[in-house]
C-alpha cells in the first residue's frame, strides 16, 4: 500500500515552520497572518531582500515591543511572531510550568498580560495588546531568526534554490542526477488556477510544468522509520506535513510491511529513502540465505539505473548499526546519511535544530541558583562501559540515576525519555533535567561522529555535559576554541587523569556561579559570533529531508556526484575516490577508497610491516577479499572491522584504565547523599545543598 502527496502548487511549497528548514521569506502582505515563501522566478526586490526573514518568530505577547520590530515594516514582525507560535519556534510556557517553576521562569519569559489577567481575573479580550515584562531575557539567536532570516546559519544546500520557479529547476545543467521518469514525462505540479494564488501568472504556471529537475521521492516502509531525535530533517514526516518542495514534486509514503503485501510503492520513484530503524528494528528487507542460513538485507532491485537509493542511519557501527560495516549491503545504496560527517554523503547530525535551540532557551536560562550540584543520568539501556565509568565518578561526586540503570533517585513520572515526540514533551523533559547542574552524556560506544542527543540536549538546556564518546564532538560545540582545540563547556572524561580530578573540577563549577556563567555565556551572545562549525551543525540539523535529498541530487558545486555510500570501516571517512584500477593497485578497496594513513596493505607505499602486525590493515584486507569472492561477512570479521573504524577498547583509556574494565564492572553506584554535608527537600536549590570537601 502507499499514500502519496502530489500536486505541489504554490500553496503546497514548503514553509519554514511546518518543514523546519531555515529559508527566506521575501514578503508578508498587508493583513496576512504569516509570511509566505517567495515563488518569483526572479531575484527578490531590494526592499524584500533587505528584510528577508525566516517564517517564524515569537509568541504574541512574549515577543517584542515596537522598538525591537523591523523599522521598515512593523507588520512583518507581527506576522512573523504569529508564524512562530504556529510553527513551534516559540513555545508558550504553560500555566502548569509557571506554577512549578514560578520562582525563576518569569525572569526568562516575562509575565505576559494573559498571565496577569488570569491572576487578576481580567478578561484577556479587554486588553488590546500583550506586553512583555521588562525582566524578560533576550534570546539573540531567536531574534536573528525573526529579524534576519537566520542569516547566522549557513545554507547547507546552496545549489538548491528556495524559489520553486528558479531557473535551476528548469534546466538539467549542473545537476548530478536527472529524474528517471518511470511513470511520467512531466512534472506533477498542479498548475490549475484553483491550486495557485491569483497573482501567479501563466508564465509561472508554465515554468512549474517545465521543471526538468522535478523528482518523485518515496519513503520506504514509512511507518517503521525511527526519527526520534534527529528531528530537523523529519519533523514534517513525524507530524504529517511532509510534502513536495524544492526539486521534489511528489512524495510517496510506502505503507508496506503488512502481512501479505506483495507490492512495493517505491518501485517507480525517482528517489527512494531507506531508514536504518526499519531495517534493524522492524526487519525490513531482511533475507535469510537458504544455503548458509545467515541473515542479510537485500533491497528491491532498481527498475532503472537512474533511480537513486539513499540510506539514513543514526546508530553506532560498534553496536546496533553493525550493518554499516558490510560493504556488500552498503553497495546497494547510492548515498549514506549518518552522524559521521567525514564518512557520509550527507551529515545527519544529532545537533539541535534551530527550532529546538529556540525552544530550549527557557530551560537554558534557568539560573545557577535553581540548579542542584549533582550529576544526573537518565538511561534505559544498561550494561555498557559508560555505566562502569559513571560508577567510578560516583565515588567522588554525587550521581543521581533517574532511569532504569542503577536507579537511585525518583524522577518525575512523566519524563518521556527517548519517546519525546511533541514539543510539549520535550519542553517538559528539558525543564525538569535543567534542574541538575551536570548531566552524564555517555554514549553506548565511541565511534567517529557518533555524538547523540545525550550531549546536545544537555548543552541546550544549560546543564554541563560530562561526556564519554567520540572526541570529534569538540570541533562542533558552541564553546570550541580553535587555537587551543578545547571545548570548556563540556567535561570530557578522557581529559582527566582520574575520577577524583574530574570531581574536583565539578566542585569548582558548583561553588562558583561566575565560572558556570562563563561556561554558558555562548548562548547569550550574537549567534554570528558562534564558531562556524557549530553554526553549520545547527543548519545541518535544521534542513528538512526534501532539501537534503535535493542537495544530494544536485551534487557538488560543479554538478558532480558527492561521496557515495561506503561501508564505515576505516578510522576516518576521508573519501578520495576509487576505481577498479586504483583498487587493483592498492590491493584493497578500502585502501584505495579511504584516505587512511595508518592502514598499510600490500602494494601501498605505507606498507612496511606484516598485516598481522597491523589489525586495521588486516581487517580491511580481509574485508576486500571477502567482497571479491562474494562471500558472506561473518561476525568475527565484523568485530575486526568495528575495531578498525571505532578503535579498540583499550586504545583510549578513561581515568588510566582500559574501557573494557568498566564494561565488566558490576559495582553499584556510591550513595549520592554521602557527598553532601547538607541536603535539600527541593532538588532545584543550589544554595540549599552543601557539598563535602574531598578528603586530602
């Protein structure tokens, strides 16, 4: 079965709020409730370009006064404020949240007239206008989004115009791919007068009809997609508003997976998007080889070589995502989207989207005095090395485990955890967890690029992350200092010689409000001053899936194909291109494909030792041999490839011990109360707690 969204008229073109992309708005007509996406085939006028803005803004009454509105068009600002409320970029604090956090939350959002009306028994209709409290804290990132169209963020797909009538969509020149056109020779854009604004002239309708770069996109096994935290790309998919836009003129949702289904809705699509969650959790396209009884994944054969297959994956190759290590499987796809920026065709980052970054400001602005001096942890997946690492820390600093793993602290019963799907659920979770000064952001493995929501959500709510995972995260966080290559707003366990040294640093922060404020100062600064790598991470997380897909189809700046889908087996993802000749010369596909200096194989210049001495080289050579012989990849080889990609457990010790030692640890966490001289009934009172001095 399938459902389709077709006929992308002007009214169906993606709008920023519902699609969670950062795009410009060139006009907001008099009397309109929201700004609209521009559809002119020409460049915006000087006046509209000067006030180009994203279609989002502040909640009415929690936003700006006239002095902060764009001077050339106050009505535009008003339209944008209303649009923000509609799209979730601005999420009003509920009455329940005001009552629960009333001692500090009004200092962040201000007391609106609606709140005063409720307290004073005055009808809101009797007031003409909402006005914010003078105490309200400013979110400069939010203001940049509203006033300047989020120009602090780079465009992650510069070759994909926002304008649906841009000449780039009319000509096939400069695109790496062209539609396969298996079912139609024309764009399916609805050009009927009823589907378009009256202001659209016949030339615009003709341009829509003649778009040569109009692709049909199908989401394979749509109901089984796992899109819990990297929500920017798939927000529209999750909330049911996914539709055509950019180079996409038809979206098909494959509803397969039901017993008895024999048809595949994606068969004739120009582009098919596959999701790792459907594969590894729901068994999509799983096949058991009768000769070997081994399970593998086999996707439907392409109907045309022009079709494009894209695989979206966000699990770690060292654990649940081991299929990423299998070249035979990955060679079925043209492109890979994953958290490993260097190893993927498109960077599917867990970083906060612009929308979440704006929503989380309320939790982030929680004052130091309303944060308890404890290290919190909320986890359901127990038994990894991170649990042993946290157990070691618990000997020197109070650890409150709020989840299923060694639970020692009662948590709010309504914390949604990983199943947080609505803005309100996320807000509830972020507000609650922001009451803790520190949060343990421990990944289930340390693989290149695998830095998940555990760290990002802590950062965006103002909790200091205590991090265990891949070291590449540093260059992407907002406090990254390029000169020293440090990121002081994150406490990486590998940067400390012992758990006691880490605990000492945590005490310094817990006892010094000025030091804490220094670590979180980045969020109150002009976002244009944030490190470019962090701004790129936010932009990458904010683009919707149609824009990301069109970026892949467009290719690089010269119209050539971008990095193809590759098995994630090398220590880096540096792609340098590969041909059959290069593979023969190097003796290994992986040596030819990856720019990996420390992998030596026979025939390469770096080869100077037996492959048995170099485990990574041995694994890559063995994988190439298995592929050449068309043999199944076994678990032993998968384990070796995992080590080649993510490193061995003893390669990067934590507190002077091999990580494997923590994985075997069965010690319970130390009693958190043993670290306090004084406790509080209310967890969110830093001044009420008194930490014991560490023993000399």
